[in-house]
C-alpha cells in the first residue's frame, strides 16, 4: 500500500471514529417544543390570508391586462356576420330560414359579445375594487399577527435549552481556568535561560502548552495532550447546529401545523397613499428595444 492510500485510509478511520464518539442528540431540546396551538392558529390564519391575497393579485393582473389591451377578449361573431350579410343582400326568405335554423346560435353569440363588452367596460372599476379588497386583506393580515406573542413563545421554548447550555458552559469555563492555571504554573516552573561562558545570551526554547484560538473556534488547535484531529473535530462541531435536534424540532413544528420557512405579512399602507398596488405581470408583452443613435444594428429575437 502506497503512502497516499495509507493517508486516505487513516483519514477515513479517523472520521468513522469521530462520528462514533459523537454524543447522541438530546431529546430534551425537542421535548421543550410544546403547547404550539396558539402559534399554529395564528400562522395558519396568516397563510389563509396569503392565499386570498395571491388570488386577488392574480385577478388584479388580469383586469390590468384587459385595460392595457394585452388580453382584450374578442367575441366569436361567425353566425352574426352571416346573418348581417344575408340582411344586406335583401334575401328575405333566406334571412327567415337562417333565423329559424340559427336563431339560438346568433343569440348565444350576442350574449357572449355583450358579456365581453361588459367585462371590458367594468375593468377599470374592477381594478379599483380589487385594490380596495387587497388593502382590506392586508389590514386583516397585519392585525392578525402578534409578533410579541410569537417572540415570547420562542423565548419560552428556547430558554430551557439555553439554560442547559449555560450550565454546561460554567463547567467548561471552570475546566478552562484550571487548565490555564496548570499551564501557567508549569511553564513558569520549568523556564530556562541559556548563556555562554562568554556572557552571551543564547536562544531559549519556549515551552508552549496551549496555542491561540482561531476566530470562530471554541478551542485552540494546540492543547498538549489532545490530538489536533480531536480539537479540529470539536471546533468543526461547535460551528454547526446539531442535525438530529433540528430534525426532531422541525418534525414537532410540522406536526403541529407550523411549516418551516418565511411567513409573509402584507401591510395596507397609509390612507393617503395613492400609489397603485404592486402587482407585477409575470408575462408582460415584449417591447421593441429603443433605438440608439450612432450605434450598431439592434438584433431583435422573435420566438415562434
């Protein structure tokens, strides 16, 4: 086995040993996550408001597209046009026969055209009504969220875990101080000064038992008596949260109806704010690029 293979095998063995020696996740942290009914009810109501808000925004975008002429509906006037042509020819018998056979078709087309005209006519008023409705949804959303309650509930469930950490930290600090005391006493006891017989001071060997702690680490990478790999693994674990614990906590939150992620709260704004509701169109019509004087030709791509 060559040297590289030996190093790879040793690294794999060390990683396996480190994982095996890692303490199991404490169930206590997950047990602190309880009495979630109040949070779940508030966030579920917020999500329901978000669904109504999204649907109202979609309706507002549709009305805006009609007003802007992007989605102006066009009625089907096939039978109505045929009847108009017969009427212009003065064919009374043909017109009467057409009315007997296709009166329902013409009536259906006329009703559809009237509905479309009504839709186009009402689109501006519909936009105003939708904007007011969206503001009322946002007002209900804002009023239904109590951030102080959510914060207090988070503190309530977080405090036991923080207290366990603090109690363990006090033990760690005491052990750390004892280690520093041992390092100070021992290094002072065995300090040596070297001189030549001619009076020259010679370079001494500095005894170092504890190294410096890197930013973000819990312990220095040098503590005599503890291997570098052990210290490095512990510092690496210190910079990350416990995967098993967060999985258990997330499972309890989701089981209570509290999904993980951001929860959006919209605010209605001031009463005198006349700005339009922010409702960007996901599929706006393509615009021709503006011409740039004294520049090269602009390439416009047209996708079929």
